[in-house]
C-alpha cells in the first residue's frame, strides 16, 4: 500500500512539472517563453561581434561556441524575488548578462549580483537586453532540440525549465 501511495505521488509531481510554466505556486514565480540561440563568435554579424569583442572574458575564447537563452519571468507574489544563478549541462558556465549601449557601442556585461524580479512585476530576458549567456558549449545547440535549465531564485528556489533552440 505504501509503495502504491508513493507511486501515485510521483506521478502527480511529474504531471505538475510537465506544465509549460513550471513555477513554485507559493512564491508566485513563473518562467515562460524560454528559447535559445547558438552564438558562434567567428560567424556573428558585426554588431554581435563588437558586443562579444567588448565583452570581458569572451575575447580569449575566439572561435568557441556559445549560446544565449531568453525567457520571461513573472512574479505574481507580493514580495520581490531574485534570480541568483542558472545551471545547465550544455556549457561550462552560464552567466546572467545585460547588453547596453555605451557611446554607441554595444556592450555586454555580467550582472553584478542577481536579477531582481519585483513583486507583481515581469522581467523579460530578450535580445539586446538581459540574457543568459551559455559560455563554452559542451554540445552543439541544434535548432528544434530542447535544453534543460535550472534557475535558482532567492525565494522560489529551484525552477526547472526546458528551452527550445531556434534557428539563427
Ligand atoms: Cu552575454
């Protein structure tokens, strides 16, 4: 009887995590519209190449494969939360970056600490803005495939999402 109960419980939990926005309901955080692009340094267009060239730490990896992840984080809770880190198996390091314009040059910087998601607010990681940088891919990103990401929030804890890889 005990094993049957555990079995049903397991099924129930996996069913919850198959929902597209697999959030922690008590925290109010949901993650939606998760997608990725491969970024090949030597194949990037001028704009991106300048951004990457200006980027500390990427210059030394000329020719290595990187990727980006874009996503939307909603906080329906009454308290602010913070995205602390991102983990994935497909690269050596995943960092939260922000692209900004400085003196008409596109710059990309790792954010200083963590990314705040205000109470009742939405933060969109999108091209030319916040993004998750996948540095030194250990496997190639193939359009149509999905990669697994683990997002760690200060209050909501771990939220696992799948990111759809789009074509460049
Ligand atoms: Cu970046």
